[in-house]
């Protein structure tokens, strides 16, 4: 695929007993920048990119009574889309790639 923006996604690993610092595993992910409809720069230099991949899903959710006890399940229809979180280095590359001159 020639129309992909590659970025590093960091996923926190479960804590290991005796370690105080969180550990992360890095993945090389990608998305089509032509599907980006909006991006927001966060205070820490990261950027959230909202993609135009809206889709409807039917999910089974729990039904609860007034006391909070689960009484059954029902199908709930909702619309979802993807959000991509870019680390500061990738956020800068994305901005340069998509900036209108």
C-alpha cells in the first residue's frame, strides 16, 4: 500500500511485581491520511486524528434494574469511528505531510 502513514503506537504492558515504572511495547501501525477528517493537538505534543470510517454496530449490553442488578441483555445500535493517537515525533511528521502550503 502506497497511501499509508506509518506511526508508532505504544501499548502499556501489565505491571510486573517489583517494578515501579510502567513498561510499554511498541507497534508500527498505519492509516490512510486521506481518511483523516480532523486532528487535535494535545497539550503534551501528541495529536489525535479522527478518521472517516464511521460504521454502525449492534452490540449486546446488560439491562439493569433500579437497584443496579443485571436483569438481562438487549441489543443496542450505535455509530463508531477510529481515533488514532500520534506520539509527538509522528504528530510533527503528520502535520508536515498534510499541511496546506
